[in-house]
C-alpha cells in the first residue's frame, strides 16, 4: 500500500497542480513533506513500538493512514493537501518501522529470509511498478482524488487484517522495556536534525551548495544530529541505543545498505533524464524500459532470501553489490543510439544485483538485533534508506551539474529541456559526460560496499520468535 501510494501520487501530481492551481514549488512540497515527516518519525515510532507493542502501533498506523488518505481526497487547495500528506506520513512511519521487526519476531531463522524476500522485495517492487500504472488509469478515468480514495480503502483493509491476525501478546514489548521512559529530547533533536539535513540535500540540488539557505539547513541538520548522538550516549533510556553499533553485522550492513540506496537513487534520477531528454523517448516508453530493474528485484528477492538461510550472507551481499557495480559500469558506457534491448539488459542487470543484495542484507541486519530492539532497529533501516535516496540524488545532481557548468556555463538540470533537439548545442554532450561520471562514481561506491559486506562480522541468526 505504501509503495504503491508513492507511484499513485507521482503520476497524479500534474492533474493535482492543475485542479488546485498549485505552482511547481507548492507541488514539490506535496511530495517533500512526506519524506521529511517519515524520516523524522522513524526512530521515535520504532522506540514507541518496542515500548508499547508492535502490533498495536502497526494497527494505529493503518487506521491513521486510512483516515488521512480519505480526508486528503477532499482537499480544496495545495496547502490543505500538504497538511494531509504530512499526516499520512505519520501513519506510514508507524507502519514501516514495524514491518521487518514483526517478520523477525514471527519467523524463525530457517524461514525468515524467504519471508523478508517476499515482503521487502517482491511486494515492494510490485508496489513501485504498479503504482504509476494504477495511478494513470484512475487519474484518467476518475480524477486525481480517486487515488487517495483507493489508498484509504486499502488502508482500512490493512487495518482489519492487522486487527484480526496480529496478537499483542505474541508481538508486543518485552518485560524489560515496558517501564522505560520515552526520550523526548532525543526525538526532538533527531527530528530537527534529519529533517534539516534532508531538506538541505534537496534544496542544494536546485539552489546550489554554496547558497546561504543550503548551508544553514545542512549546518542545523549536522549540528542537531551531533547533539543527538551526544545525548544518546548519556541518556538512561535512549531513543537509539548506540550499543547496537557494536554489533558488526548491524554496522557493516547499514553502511552497505546506504551505498546500495545511493546507487539506486542516482540511477532513478539520471536514467529518466537520459531516456526522455537525451534519447527523446516519451514517458510511457521510458517507463517500460526502466521496469526491468524493479522486476529483477521482485523475482530474485525471495530466492535470495531462501539462499540467505543456506549460504553465508556476506557472500550474497558482496556478490549483489558487485553485480550492481558491473551494471553501473555498463550503464556508464551507454550511447545515444542504444537499442531498447541493450537498455533492458543493463537495467535488468542492475535489478539482479539489487535482488541478490537486498533481502540477505535485511535478514542479516534484523537477525543480529536483540528482540527488545527489533522495532528501533527496523526503523533505523528506514532512516538509512531515506538518507541513501537523498544523498544519491544529491551526488548525481552535483556531478552532472558540475559538468554542465564546466562546459556550458550553466549548471541547472532544467537547462536540459529541449537540448535533444538543439543541433550543435553543447548541453547534451555536457550532460552525457556527467552521466558517465555519475555511473562510474556509483560503480566505485558499490565496489566499496561489496568490500564492507565481505568483512567478517560473526553474525549468527537469532531465534527471536515467540
């Protein structure tokens, strides 16, 4: 539901802008507010779940997502929709912080990999793939508001299923955590820090990295996060127990996870620009060509999950990132006359690498945690995903914009508009040079991640089921 909803909104955004008379900046906030709120609330929601019960918080998240989605469908202007989208994000954070935690608690090690492969790989990939398709059909036939009504319906179904199937006594907090105090200082400092940092990374891509606004946001973000770490080291009941990072499987796994999402985010930003602006393809054709990446994840995630129960996770994660490095190297050599078959092969290989890496990485991370920290550990995985997406997009924008500025004197990505049809324009060659450098950087990062994944971590699957 959550992954599908992202695609629903992205495809409906132009219609929303037209109907609500929203400008581009306001439309950007409709999408950005969701990312900021979820990132700020992942850790607090995870800690709350460990304290009062994962199934309980999970159900609350579904109910809140359902109600706010329904209300969002009645929004009368852009600012109302931003508000309701922010409230949706609260429900999303309550849901997403508990998914892997409950899978880890319910399934024993010999079944956990397959469960995570289905939930974290296949289902998510199908949601990302089908979201734009469903959103396009609904928006065309029934208008943009129908997307929110569908999300509300799915959410109420999810709430009913969670209410009937999940037992508080089986998946609730342990006796060691029920009397803990909630860390409000840590929550505020983390929320401010991560939101300011992500906002700075987003603004910097458009306004430039040396502007006062960008530097101020990045400074506030980094300063708040430094204070957060200092506070967590001294807090009796920390929001994020820093002792978790003494677990090498958890630390190494999250470094590799960050790198993996940086590479995927870089591809998600640059490849559509290459296909639609450089090659001149229409959005439908471009969308079909990038689908093999998600398809590779959907098909391989359950198999990789099963293998993670039989084979060393270090071997699988290192192999997955190595395949991604090879795919990025191949993508860096794409030319403007590349065939559709060539594009499908290279992007499909990227999906294969992602499919081999992601589920074993998730399984290793969650299996390394003590039961009473499953939700906060799961929420930290979501934080790393958000940071990876933002920093990967920032890296891509920085590299491409730098080459555009060096060769044309103009560094903004929107300057590419219409460049494909401009004979003799230096913009397209400059973009292609930045395109190649960006994928080479992604390949190097993936190789670094493969090395980190291969480091000894002494990880042993924990039987956390009740």
